């Protein structure tokens, strides 16, 4: 990884460190607690985030931190590290390998670098604007599939919570695509960035779920927006696509007529 851009390398290092801590607890007997929002949390989530925070404090003491489990630290800092120690905790606690550790370095809502590490399957993505997207040390790219009928489309959970209009958009898209799966959470974005799927969408997300993937998808040649098409990783939702089908798939997600 020594050839990586100076913005990309620290993000990749931190994602790998965080994921390796989480991996120590994977497929072990864990006590699963339920947070106020109904999502699960374990000692693995907290231990991985604590390790990430210690790394930031040691190497970048002037930077802030926003983490899923332990909140915000140094909120007035110019830069902050946005950390999700285990994205896909529901998969993690069931011994399913489709989880990862996500890291983004941000200045305001501008993402300077992002990294996503998938320890159980041995895959690492890292990117920064203008520096390319790197998959296990080699450049990667989204697919060139340009027909929706040949596309693979993904989402985390097809029920879509309390978002019936977005669920309807997903159902239209799934019906038109070749393959529709709920290979969800961070794993779906990995597949888009490396050309193994054409779309990944989430109707509801937090910043720590999305921020790392904005530069990853874009530097892989794809398009990353929120559900309404806005150019942000902080829109509480995400749609990541290859470029060839970006407009068509977003139109199906948004258009009640399916046209």
C-alpha cells in the first residue's frame, strides 16, 4: 500500500486496523445489546471504535472524530474522521461475512478520503478525489453494463422501513433488472465499486454509513448521490451506480410511472 496517495494511505490504514480488531470477535459468543434506535451493538463494535479513536488521537491529535458507537469528539476541529467500526452488525453477529469497517476523513461535508475494509472476505477499498479507487492495492472500476435488463441491483433491506415511495421505486427497479438482491450494508457498495453490480441503494443512512463510499464510487468511475440525486454523502440516504446506467436507474427509482 506504500504507493497510495498520502490522503488515501492513512484512511486505508485506519480501516484495516479497525476491521482487524472487530475480526478478533467475529464468530465468537457475543452478547448483543439493542440501542435506542433498535439496532444491535456488541463489545466488538465498541472495541474496534476505541482502537480507531486511539489511532486518530495519536497520529492526528488536532482532528475531530464522529463514530457510530461513541459519538463526537472535538466537534470544532477543521477535519474529522467519520468511523463505522462494524457496518453490518446484524450480519456480523450471525456469522455472515458481508460486513466491514468504514472510515472517511472529512472537512465539513467534503470527503477528503474514504476507505472500507472487509476483513472476513479479505477485501479493502480506498480512495480520495483525484487519486483513484484502489482495491487490495490495484486500481478498480465500476462495470460498463449499459442495459438495465442485464444489471444487478442491490439494497440492504427491501422493506425500506417507513419509506413506502422509496420501496415502490426499488420494486420497479428490481422488476426491470436481471438480478435483484439484498446483499446489503457496505458489501453492496464494494460490489458496485469493483464492477460486480450496477447499483446499490439505501433509503435511510447515517453519515458514518455513507461518507467513505462517496470518493470510492466516484473514483471508480461511478455516480454517488443521495436518493434525491443530491451531490452529498450527508443526505441520510444513498444511491451508488455505474455511470452507464446512472440516469436510467435513478429515473426508475424516482418516477412513480416507472418510465
